[in-house]
C-alpha cells in the first residue's frame, strides 16, 4: 500500500497544533524535526524531568504520513480550518510501501565497546572476535548502547568489574547496564526504576541473555550497599538523588553517574561532594561520565 507524505515548515508555537490537527484529519503519524539537522545550524534540544518540556525548534519541520485513500491536501485544508491558520507552503511525495520491520532493523547493527565486548541485536550474527555478547533489541525502554551516555557507562563497567562485585543499576531503563554487569561476571546484580514498563523490559532482557539479575522499584531494593553503583539518568534527578545513591554505596565502593551534559558536570559534582570525590572520567559527544569512590564515614 503506497503512502503519501506531506511536509512543511512552521514556527515552534505552531508545531504541536499542526501535529494534533493533522492526526485528527487522518494522518497515520506526524514527525517534528529540525530542518537543519546534519548542518552547522543544527540545534540540539534537551529536557529534564520535572522541568518544562524543551519544546520545538524555532523553525520546525512537520512531516505527516497519510495512507492510500486519504487526500493529503484536503487533510491539510481541514487541519488549517480546525486551528484557524492558513495552510503553509508545502510539498507532498508518494512513498512506496516496504518491509518496515526489515528497514528498521537495517539501521541497527552490533555495537563494539572494545576488548571483544559487543551489544548485538537478536537479528544479527555475533562478530567473530566477540568475547562478551549482550543481546538487546530497540524497544519501549530507553537503552540500547547506542546513546553516548549508555556507552560511557558500559565502557566503565567493562574496565571496572573484576568479578564478584555487588552492582546496582539505578534507573535501569532496558536493564542494559545491569545485564552487562552480570555478563562481565559481577556477583550480585540489581536494577531499579520508577517506571513499571522499564522493570518488565529489564526482566525480559535479562531472561533473553540468560543472566541472573533482579529488577524492582527503588523501595524494594535489598538493603545491602553496592560495591559499584551506576546511574544513567539526567543531571537534575541525579542531584536530587545524591543522598540516596550515597547511602546505597558502601565506603570504598565506586559510583558512576551519566546522563550529564558537560556544562552540568560541576553542579552534579558539588551535590555528591559530601560523600564522593568525583572526577570527569570520560567524555563523548558533549556528555560526561563522573566517577568517584565513596569516602568512609
């Protein structure tokens, strides 16, 4: 079945209105993106939990996809009347149907974390030099190893775990960090998240990787402190969680914090100073990994 894609640019204030109106007018999906992506004018938008949404780009590209039998131009006119705004200059193009599952899978391949450590989708063969393979497909819970913050944490676990450690993955998402710790021969591994969907996804991913790791909400974690605690969240929640994460780490234990943009590193470091001496261990694509050792007392 062929599809028709309608595309136009609008301002940030209009992007959400147009998206909602086009869905009501019959669009299968609407995507809003930066029209300057991939150029020197590309603008990254970041949001933090508990803060207002980052919003849209000053100039936002709206792309709506319509099924066969729905006239894109008529849908645009209907959306225009619904929001009381003249229809913008636009273009349409026909998009042939294809195997969308296969097309999506082609965008993901093995991720090489070095030293023979790979994250591999289930539809891919393991590389010939693989020594440790973590099988994980893109899904509802964040974390496939491709994002810089996840990669920074995975590399830290690869270089830090010696075997037998108690590890806590705080804010586990897909469970990738906890599963990686188990694959790297950590002794006792727990993951926690406030999102029930993340807990379910993590448990399923652990079963698929045939590793022993427990996943539950923060209030149901065991009381034993961690030798290694890793938290890949975002700067603001990491700051708020500083006392709780310190309490979860034994004296002499090590912590790794990610999801932090480089300019935010100082503020996060200051929040953990009563318990840890943190250092910028690694940087990647504007993100930073902070690591340190829990002081005694």
